[in-house]
């Protein structure tokens, strides 16, 4: 039997793949890595849904962890740290940490991104903030973002949350919802300067008329909701205000 150079290369590559799979961390081992750490309630690791088994190829896995509501930031960071090697080697595609409790508070990292202490601190702070009803932060290479849901506390409170993340380099998409107010600042697919101008204008109208809601983003029109009593006056104010022309389309409406 003749042993060709090509077959030799294939044999070496096959051996490397076998070694890769042989050294790949199993879902059970991923669970065991953190199940006994402080604050951990449950751990579930699984191969990605929809990925059919391929001979000699390790399928990336996801790890879902539930932790106690009153965990510390260092405890959250310690859980993520346990998967650093697997993340770097793409054995683990994403790690989800959710805090147990009445609100949804979730931090997700994936595709080679590691959780930082600042991310862990932000998760813990959101869980402790009584004004926040839900928090979800996704740290991925493409469009990393944060989604914060607040109690119905008005426009100024929602703007304050956007401001908290506005200059964070690792956050490109900010979404905040508070009652009838929806704010979306997208630094990649949107126009941050347009969003900022619309936010300032919405605050100006709110100070004058008391908005009942608003949709502020750099896509579509700027939507401002007022009472039926104020609609005519607010519409005239928007029409004659010079800065509104730089905001592109502005709509004043009621929810009736």
C-alpha cells in the first residue's frame, strides 16, 4: 500500500481533529465547573440547538446559569472566569447569567468576548435598583447592547439611563423603555447625532407640555405623545420651532 503525502496530511489533520474532540469539554464538565461556586443556584450546558453532530468536530456550547438575587459582582465575575479557556477556544459560544428574583436581570457574553468586572457590577446594580423592572446586557462582537425596562417614571428618568451608557465603548445599542417612553440609541445602524438632537428636543417639549409618551430614535419619525388638550398647541410649537427642521420628521399625537 502506497502512503502518499496527501494521505499523510489527512492523517495528521484527522489526528488533530480527534485530539480536539477528545480534549473538548463536555456539557457535564462545564456544569461541574461552576455548580458549587458561591451564589450559583443552577447550571445547564448544552450544545447549540440546530447544530447536527459532525464527525470529528466539536459543537460550540451555551452555558445558562442562575444565581441568587443578592450575589456580589465578584461572584458573578468568578462564574464567567471559569469559562475563559473554553470561550477563547470557541468551545463555549455564549455564557448566560441570570439573577433569581422578581425581575429579569441577565448578562450574556459570547463569541470570544469576556465579561468584565464593570459588566458584573452593572448587572448587580440593576438587580438592586427598584426603578428597573428588567435588564438585559449582551456582550458580543457585533452590536453589543443593553436593554433596560423601567417603571413608568417619565422621560427624564429614561434619558438618565441612556446617559449612563452613552459613552461606554463596549455598548453600541441602548434601549430604554419607561411607561410610554421608548428610547433607542444605535451607534452602528443608526445616527447617534440625530438621536441626541431628538432627545434634547423631546425633553424641551416635555418641559413645556408634559409628554405622556415618546418614541425617540434615529429611525423613522420622532413621535411625541401629548394629551388631547395640548395636541394643537404642541403641534404649533413643533411647527414653528427652528430646531425641529433639523430633526427631520416630528409627529405630535395622542394615544386616544
